[in-house]
């Protein structure tokens, strides 16, 4: 029985030059295929620009593509090179509803000031350095949806991926005129001053959930086989801080794959979160949709080979059939040390990327059946 696992990696423009040329992209795809990976998540929306020529961006903001990529189409180059070596491609909309990082809104909000998100005091919404578009505004949602639809209509991709900013919105936001008017219409009073008021949190989270439901429908209308993947932050923190209601997304069936960012720097912390996800947030029916997001490298941090192998082994014990690593350059550190660890260890035997059917089966079908069969095989060998 061939293994079915998600073995993915994020390709970034931050701290990485892999997307800077077709040649680098080709080399990276060869390297990933040789290491045992089966899917890449290339960034296509970051710092308020796209990594492909976008008519939506051209018409709305007069900037067709990231200025570093003029004359090229990095997304098309990734698709061509990934297909050549049998890798799946799921473009990643990294920036989501953020407009800029420490730039007071940047070009997006200079051009469209009416799209700005506001906190209770009327200031531009800013959290952890990021300034935000108003994710609750129908026009802003339409803009992001158009970026996604443009990608799935024009490229031979296997799906699309959102993350901790898509769909997401800092819970300090929602105090702009449009949202306040909408809330007042429904409840006959203004939103509470406390941004963490439970009912106010849920009301705004529900707007984002409806947006995701619409995105899911519209992507499937283009091609029912496309996967809608989200790499959210960890629930319930993600709900309190960024209005990400992932249990509801799973319940409503509006996400095909979910890759929570279990970005912890030691195995015990990782283990605790993985346990919680499997035991409290996923069921046998939704477990196949889960692949964990693992922090491989960030700044000067790099995961140890021991922790890397432990995390993957622990995933399989729990029935988590795969992981996605942040990010590609971690594999190349120290003369490709971590890539060698994967190639000679957990990824030594190849694995097929899951199909939609695999992802929607009840959890016993895949991982558990496979491990039961392996157990039976071992017993038979023992006695015969």
C-alpha cells in the first residue's frame, strides 16, 4: 500500500532568493523532489504585491507585479519546474488582509484609504508591526477573492492556501464606519469597547467564515478538484486574537486541508499542541485534513535534526499524515543537513500527495488502516 502523506515546504521571498530566477526555481524543484517532498507552497501575495502579473492589481493599484519580478512570471516558472519533477503546487497568499509592515498602510492604503481597518480609538489598525485592510469590508473581500480566482483560472495549480492572515483579522479591529453601521443595524447599539467581548468576537469571526465559504464555493466552481488549504494560527488563541474560527470551518466543510502553525522551538511544546489538536479539535472524519506546520528556520533559529525526526514520528503516531515546513532555506543550511536527515530517514520512501478523496475519508481509512496492516504483516512474519 503506497503511503499518502503531505510533504510540503513554503517558498518565501523573505530571507530567500529561490524565486528570484527560473534557474534557482528549477534547482530548488530538483532538490525537493530528490529529498522526498511532494508539494510546494510558493508565495504569490506578499508586501502588497503579487508574484505573478495580476490584472486585478493593475486595475486597482496600478502595480501589475512585484517590481523585482517585472518581465517574469515566477508563479508560472514554479508550476512548469514543479510539474517537470512531479511536485504539486499550491500558491500561498501570505499577506492576506495585511496592507503593509511598519509603513503606515503602504501603497494599498495610500491608494484606497477607505479600505483601512480601525481600532476603537479610530487609529489605523496595527498589530505586531502589520497594518491592516478592513477584512470585514465587502469591497476588500472582493479584491482578495479576485486575486485568488485570477490564480486558479490562469495557472495549472492544485489549489490555493491562506494562512494566519487569510482569512484573519486582528480582534482589535472592526470599529470602522461600515462595520459599526452593520453591527448597529443588527443589535441596535454600537459594538462593545472591549474587543474581546465574546459575542463581538464571534460576530466578526462569522463574517470571515462566510467569506471563506464563498471563496471555497467560487474556487470549486472553477475546478472542483482544486484544494482549499489554510495554515491558521493555533485555536483558540487564533480566535481570540485574529478571529480565526477553524473548528467551524471544519464543521462546515469549507476547507480541504488545514496546516496549523505549530511553530514551537522544542519538541515538548510541539507535542502538547499536536495532542490538543488531535484530541480536541479534530475527529476521525476531519483528521485526514490535518498536516502540521513546522518551524524549520526563522532568523538565526534552525530546528535540530533530532527534533525534526521526533516531530514527524510523533505526527504519524497521532495519525497526522504530513507536515509543511517553514521554510525552504532551512533545508539548505549547513550543507543541506536537514534535507539529508529527511532523505535518509522519514522521507526515504516516496509518498503520494493526498487526493480530495483521501482528505474527505474518515480518519480510519488512511493512516490507521495502514499502520494496522503493517502490524498484521509483522505478526504474520513472526509466526510464519
